[in-house]
């Protein structure tokens, strides 16, 4: 049995896959996108690591990290305020010879001095565009028992539409695998194949010393991408094992997937599947309970604290502090923090970013295939 509390440290890449959802990352990074009424995407990765006893976690930011800093603070909500270990938010140029990175190899090379000073045996690497209540302890134990050099998490499923429909490969890379007896024998880059594929979750377990060695060698060769440039050419040399994950999962790969994956949580079966196995922690705002005033109606909604509802809301997700005025109608919408729907407004199939105002009497309607997005601080 591996004691993950002392044997593993976590590294999260919060900017991975930003390019797939440009509307929501113009003022933030992928990791800080709001999700499920009161959370951010990074909450699920952070909470999974903390629940498994991992208390040395680094977040390697590249750009747009102010929102993430505001959300994480000192890490108190995740019990990561510690003298040894704890939460480290590492911005670009944090060290003298650091540089902005374009792939995980660049990011890890910037972090090599930190990695050499640590004592943990294993490193967990994770992106943050995948929402799951992941058991990292089970993956570490599987890695240790298999004798693998590297273990990669995957899920058998169809390739997410946001990945598959993207024609511009410069936006980023996603990976699928061929697996023989638990070992990855081939890695496919940006596959467009139909049917069930073994899709990478971008979660890795690797020994810290091996990671440092691979990153230093790759940097000398001008390589940038961990899966494509480091792992793929060495499948015969490295024992790369696959770890199957069968739990609930949501990929955020486009604005449409963001809308759909939020809406799926209005089904209690999906909500229970995501949250029942372990707690998910987030920043505490200390708001009042949501108030449903006389004349209001609510049907099939997920509503955070601090909201004030005077109108009608249906099949919608409301974040903290949302106000829906008298006579207003909200249907099939995602309303982020402090959105105001003024009296008499009619909003359907819309995503409003933080502190958006829809003025009195206005009609705003998208469709289920193309929800309307209103950027942060805008008034309609």
C-alpha cells in the first residue's frame, strides 16, 4: 500500500486546452472557469488530490491567472496552508531563467529546480479541463504494483465532440491509445476516428527522478509536448501502463460542451455520480441563503447561495448572487455569479458571465445547439 500523503506531489496545468474555449478564457484560464453552480474546474482536481492525502501541490500558470489567484487565495478551503508542502501557484518567469511555456515540457523544465528539492517519490501531472471525482490513491497504487515507468489514465468512450470537430490542430493536442494487456503500445494524436476509443484524461503518475531526466533530455532536443514528443517516440523503451477510469466524467472542450455538461447535472443521477464518492471543496463566499420571493417559480434548477428569485426559472443553473426580477423568465440558461435579470426580461438558452445585466423587458434567446454567450460585465 502506497502512503500517498508522503509519496506523491501534484502538478496541475491550469492553461491546458484554453484555446478550445476562447470565449470563457479571455479574462481567465481553463482551470478557473465556473462550473456546477458554485465551483471552478480546478476545484475537482485539487479536491481529488487533497482527498487522497496529497498536500504538496503546484499549479503552473502561464497567463490570465489573476482570477485563479483570487479563487485559491492561500489554499485554506482545501486545507493546504502548511509549513511544508501546501499550495504553490507558480506564475511564468518565477525563476531567473524561466520562460513562458507552450507545452508541458517547457513548464516542467521551468520547474526542475523545485522538483529536485522535493522528497516525494511520485509526481502526479494533471490538466484541468476534465471534471471528475478522481481517486488518485488508487492510480498510484496501481502504478506501484505494475512496475510501470509511467501510468496514464484513460477512459473508453467516443472522442469528445469539441476535440473531434476542431479542425485547427494548432489549438492543442488530445490523445487516444492502443492498449495491449494494460500497456500502451501506440499513441494517436488528434484522432478523428468514430466509435469507442481509449481517450487520455491527461493524468499521469511518474517517478520524480525519471520525470526530471525525461524533461531535461527533451529540452536539449527542443521538444515541447510531453505525450507527443517524449512518450510517443519511447513507447518501446518505457513501460507506459494505462489506468482505466470508469467514474463520471465531463470534458470541457468547447462552449457547447460547457453548456451541455453543466445541464447534465440537472439530472440527479449525474449529480450523485459526480459528487457522492468524495467531497469537492471550493472558495467560501459566506452569502445569505437564496430567497424565493412571493410570485416566484422554480423548476428543475441548480441554484447557489445568495440569489434572489422573484421571477420564473426553469432548467437552469444559477451561480452565487444572481438576481431574477419580478416577471422575468429564465429557461435553459447558465447565469454566472452576480448576473442580474431585470423585471420582465425573457432569457432562454443563454450563458451569462459574471456581473452581466439583462435590462428590463429585453428578450435574449439562443438555441440548444448554439447558446448565446454574454461576456463579463456587459449590459444588454
